[in-house]
């Protein structure tokens, strides 16, 4: 109870910045609708491209010095890392934080808020079909789980 109250009153104490929970929430099922070979997508996904959205996932830092997050991969689960085959291209988002934040997010689900784009990008973990210019990142709280 007290931790929850502190989280609400002092969001920076726990890292990140407040995300706008009223934004349209994008899911990994939505992203999976992108056909990797043809880049075709249904209108239900296309309507989100170029728009500000929220998506929950796990962070894979791209830099060995992961104390500050500026560029990272967002993936659908905590097991999607260098120790396993990478997720499909349409299940990775290359994220660029417009204002880098301290990395307090290891192995915990996060919300990322930003503009999603279809941009094929190669990185050390393979290739991703999506990129995001993110403006906010925050922990997924237990009460948010019903929104996932």
C-alpha cells in the first residue's frame, strides 16, 4: 500500500516518466499482423502507424553501458534476449528515447509511449520491422495488467 502510494506521488523515485494511459494501446498481437515478407498489414494495424501509442514489453539494451537508456529494443517477453533466438522482426521495436532516462527497468515489464513507425532496422540482435520515437517510459503496475 505504502509503496503504491509512493509510486503515485514520486514517479521519478522509481525511474522513468509518466506515460499517458489514455492513449491507444498497441499489442504484440497487433504487430504480428505485419507480413514480414511483403510488409503488408491490415487497416487495424496501419491506423496506428505514425501515431502516438502505448505498448508494454521488456527492454533489451543495445549498449553494454546500460545505465542510461537512449536506444533499446522493446520485445514481448523477458526471454527475448541474446541467450535465445531473437523474436521475429515484427515482434521487436527499435526504440529511441527523445530524452534518455536512467535504466531502472531490468527484467521488469514497462510501458513505452511514442510514435510507432514501420522501419526495418538491423542491430546486434537481428532485424526489427518497427521503430519508435519514445517520449515516456514507466513500469507496468499490477493494476495495468488487465489492459495488456
